[in-house]
C-alpha cells in the first residue's frame, strides 16, 4: 500500500501546475514583423494549413503553436492590410521546436499570397541532449528491413549496447505511451518500418517525462491517415547466398523464395474530413542462414554396448534414420497487423486509437541437434497492443492528453503441444491425456531423455527431443494524464502522472516420464514416453504469478530565451514489487527444509513464517539540459541527470520457490524481489556546428557512472549443515562509461545525402552479466571485484550511410566498422594481468546496399529494388575460442584428434566448425512496391 508520505508527494506535484504533455508532438514558434519597418505585427494569425491548429501573435509579434504531430506542414501568416505569406515543407519533430519567422509586406493594390519553400535548419537549437531523429522517408531509403537495424546505426549504439548499458536499459515508447516488456526490458511489439512517421533515439540525459530507463529512450510516432487516399503494396523474396558450405551448408544455390515478404498499407479519410485511418499488414517467412541435416529421427535409439563399448548408431535403422535432407534450424515466420483511427471530434478535441497485433514463430538454433533438428522445439509469441489517446485543447496555449494502453504478450516454447489432465492419484502431477484405447492423442510424441546421448563429447545427438516446455505472459495496463501549457513565450511547462499495473505469469516445466517408464532399456524399451508435469514443489517445475505496480509523476519546464534554452525537470517513481523474501536464508526451500524444527512442520505451518513481503521502493530523479548559441551557426549543449530503473522482473522473481539442487558446494541461484532500483548519473557536453549550407557536425563527450546494478554475491549463502551454498541477486555490480561521439550529416543536395557517426567509448564494470560472479564461483574461480572491460567494450565504432536519389533511380549504402570486443582468454602469460575480458576479438566490417528504379504508371508508381546485406560476404568473427581468440581455429581440435575418437557421427573438424561464431553471410533480396 502507498504510504501517506508518498501519496502527499504525488498530490503536491499534481497541484504545482495547471496543465501536462505526452512526448509525442512538437511545436512551431516564431515572429511576424513588417517587412519594411521591421516592427512586430500584433494580432497576426498563424495557422497550420489543413489542421485546426494556429495562434495569434502577441505584443512582440511572437507566436507559438503547440501539440503538432511530427510531419511536414504548410503554415500561413496573415493580417488585415498585408499580403499573406505561406511557408511549405516545414518539418516538425517530437519534443522539439521548429522556428519560422515571417516578414509581411503591406498590400498595395490587391492582396496577393506569397509562397515560400522552407529550408530545414541544419542546427536544431533546442536539442539539449543527444537525439537522433529519423523520418519515415529516411528509413525507406536505407537498406534495412526492420526498425532495430535503424537503431543500431545511430551514434551511441556500440556492439548492440546503447552508451555502454546492459540490455534492458532502453525504454520503448509508441505514440506517447511506454511499451517496454518489464520482464526483460525488450520491446512488446516491434513496429513495422513502413508504419513509422518519425523515430527518435534520445541517448543523452533525457527529460523527466521519461522513466524506467538508464541508457536511452526510443520514441516512435506512427503514421496517421490524411485527407486523401494513399497506399503501398510490396513484395520481395530472397535468400542467404554464400560459397562456404563447410560453415554455412545449404546456401550455395540462390533460391529467391526462401525469404518471402508481402506487405501493404493504406490510409485516408474514413468518415468525411473528421475521421481518418491508417492500416498496415505484413507477412514474412524467413528462411534463416543455419541449416542441419535430418539424418536421424527424434525417436532413433543410439547406444553404447556395455560389453564391447562400441556405439550402435541406430537400434532400428528402418525407422531411426531420417532422409538426410537439409533442415532449417533458425527459420522464422512473422505476421503483423496495425490499424489506427484518428477522430477529430471537435476543433479542440481529438481521439487516436491504435491497435497492433504481432505474431512470431521461430526456431532456436541448437547445434547439438545438427543431425536431429526435428527434436528441437519452437518459440511462439503473440502480442496485442492497444493505445488510446484523447487530446483536448483548452486554449491556444494549453492542452491535455489522456492516454490509455493495454498490451498482452504471450511467449511459449514447446516441441509438441500436448493436452494434460490431473493424475489419477494424489501426486499432484499432470498426466498426458490419452485416447480411450491408451494411444497418445498426438501422433507426434516426446521420447525418453536417455535418447539424448552421444558416443563421445565431440559428437552430435543421434536422436532425442527437447522435453522442456515454457510459457510466459506479460499484461500491462497503463493510464497517463499529461498536460502542456505554453505559460508565456519563454516557458513551456509539462506535468504528468502515470499508473502501470503489470500481471506476470511464468511457467517453466521439464517434462518427466511416468514413474513406470522412468527406467529405459536401450535394447528393448520403446523410445516414446507418456509425459507428466510435476507439481511446483519439484525442481522440474517453476511457476509464479505476480502483479507489481508502478506510479510516477513528473514536472518539467522548457525555457526558450533568445540565447539560451533550458530543460529542467524532476521525476518521482514508486514501485510495489508484489514479491516475498526469505526470513531465514540458511533454509531456503520450503518444500525440502533442512533444519530439524522445520522438517517436522507441515507445509501450511511453514508458510506462516517462511517469507515476508518485499518493501516498496521510491525514487526522485532530477534532470537538467541547456543549449546556447556560440555563433550564428553553432550551438553548445549540456545535459545532466539521475536515472533509475527497477531491475528486470526476470531477476526479481527467478526461482520463485527458492528450490535448489541436491549436493555439496554451489547448488544454484535465486531471485530477489527486494532488489533496489539500479541507478545511473549521466552527463554530456557537446557542440553542433553548421559547416556549409547542407553539412553540419555534432561533437559530444559523455560520461556515465553506474551503480546498484543487479549482480550476484561474491560470498555464497551457506545452507544449514554447511556442505552446500547458493547465491542470490543483489545490487552489487557497478560500472563507468566514457565516450566521444562525432556525427556529420549532409542533407539532400543535388540528390546526394550522407551521414557519418563515429563513437570512441570505454565501457568497464564489475560484471557484464548479473550471474557472472555466481558462474565464476561455480567454475571454481574467484569473482572479479575490480573494473574490467565489459563484453560490449568496443573502443572504435563507425557507421556511414550514403544515398543518391534522382527520383527515377537511386542507390544507398550502409558501412559499419567496429574494433574488436573483449573476450576472456583461457590462459594469461602475465599472472598480474586481470584475465576477465583481457583479450580482444578481431575487428568488424560490414557493407549493405539498396538500389531502386521508379517507373511512373499514370497516378501509380512501380518501384523495383534490390537489397544486399553483407555485400562483400565477410566472415566477421563475433565469437571466438578462448585459447586462440579466433572464430575458426582452436588448439582443442588437435588435442581431440590425439585421443583418437571414433568419429562415427561427425568429424572433429565439423564439431569445431561453429557457424554462430561468424556474422550472417551475404543476403540478397529482390522486390517491388506499387505506390499510389
């Protein structure tokens, strides 16, 4: 329950200002003057053409128009006695101010309208924190297929990490509403790239309206329908294609139907001029680049003869052998649907509803099943997201937004989806449902775990199934109230309150055979088993259902002076974890206690004293940013802030029953729902400078001090009796990140545009992974307590894009270079050197290309295009062997050959050829779009 102090703080913040804003619109401001006298024109009307938005100039001739969705607009200034002026092509961005001044001439004979084409300023003067702004047109021009590829091109993204942060430290927002999965910090849904109106990545000290993020914020505004019908129908096909069958079998022949994508979108008016819509559909079947061979069926029984010690590959070759055909091992399928309706109920009232459905089906690659690929399960995910926003304009200077969102994400993993029912005894198990005749209801069936055997440690499986089934569901309901008021020409005040309610269900099962089938005779037993799900008291079944709550509020002021712009704000967050903590850590497992006084109690008696509730958490986060011009074409910006984030729910609730393995020494790890918020203090200073009319440079230096990261204890918790220990997540990890970012942008001029982003960054910390200390202890080593390079400590990162567009044809390229990331060598010649991540992998380089040809067909446009990813088919070494630091060579192979293994299943060379050590090979896609 929220304390009285917390409640008072929220109420106090709510009363501090009269109004609020959701971070999904921008602003146009400027001044209207007499062209001859340069005197301000009072009462001039400035309107955004085609909308109900507008403002009148004040005594100084100044105007501000707020609550403008990101897009390109025409604005018009007029006043009696003067010729009106219309400016076309004015770009508005999320949370930013677009400035445009007007000079009006007096009407001499008859009024005539002056039309001007706006020039986008190279310098955005009110950017107080590093922000990348990418429009939908820019995304369409690049050789990318997904929004995540666009994000990875932005400055600050280094080796998949944003400004040195761990995964899960980025907040994702769609249309002003957060859509981050709190379980692991991932996106609930990935917006289709053709639905994006504008994408913003804020990697500096972002404003107080954004919370639950430490590294950055991805803010996406989706497209809305307009006053005329537009649409696109597109299709493309392709495949990975490389001449390297040893590493990537099955990719030496180009089959353009291995990848199949069809998508379309349409938008326009729905009912009159007040209701419009945007709809997008996509279906993509992705062949993948990793293949195995269907040499064995999952029910094949291979075994080692106990007398001769010879390995029999198949007990029954007639049914055990497969057809040896190529089998995709990381293929996927995705279907996506989005519908957005915009209803202008009244000139001052607007309603947006956005529904997104996303279904994904994919195979997780497991190389041990290289010859038994049908034994691996499939990942399935379903997500539905609905976002509703009501915007009410109270006056020309004030509006509020009510936002509601609901997202439901279900993730499952299984090989066979079998039905289960309560066991006919009192065991509490769930038994697989059978037909009355005693035959399984499914013709596909799990096999005994004993079939997952190999003749030696260098061989792939000759049969068997993955008997794990997993289900996770996250439901989040969000309610937001934001109000924005342009109090005067200087102060834009925002205030917001947000409520998030989560429901998290987790169910992880390792299927077991019935007790009567637990023993397996390799020479006579049937490979098929009737499976059962053990109760949650078993180590083979983890289950929980939690309902944590978040409440937040922020207050923010954007002050725009002539020579200074300041963003200042403060944020308050409250979190109730809805979890429990052990009262006695020396006896953790309530189902298998070890202390004598607990052993003699019933489960019900132990429940009364075993746990206590985790405490609620509160935090205050101040934010500050400023920018000021140093020349007519140069601006300095500075930002600083405190950022807090609740650790991912995955860590809070891991191993919910505190169940541990039997034995001595380290026996497992448990979650901790009482983890404190992780925190980062971040600061940056930079300069924007326009070099030429269409070229500008941004140089920024930043630093992050990271504390209270979730990690594992260096000291193990001793279980009563002293022979076994375990670990738990605590706020033990820390780190520091320092970097310099150089960004150069050349806007379209003569049909050519380009960008260059260079990042030099040093990222070090006590651990790259929360479980790192526990893994070191379990491996017989001491955990590191000093700063070491993090896994993503890539010192030099360079991204370059170049595009040429003549309207009829064009080409674009993306080049990416990265110096090597760290790895931990097996041995060090210098015993004084820290071993963890002391080695460096080879550098990375990649080149992608897109080319198109536009064929006008009456009112239609037929666009033919081709995309090639990894154009040069380079084998970038992503993972390396710890003895050599290379992806394709290890001394372990020679050592294995000295043991003279039988190699009856596969060769030693094949075993040590790891395709996942390398980046994806060349991928070719050919397609066409029909646009109207």
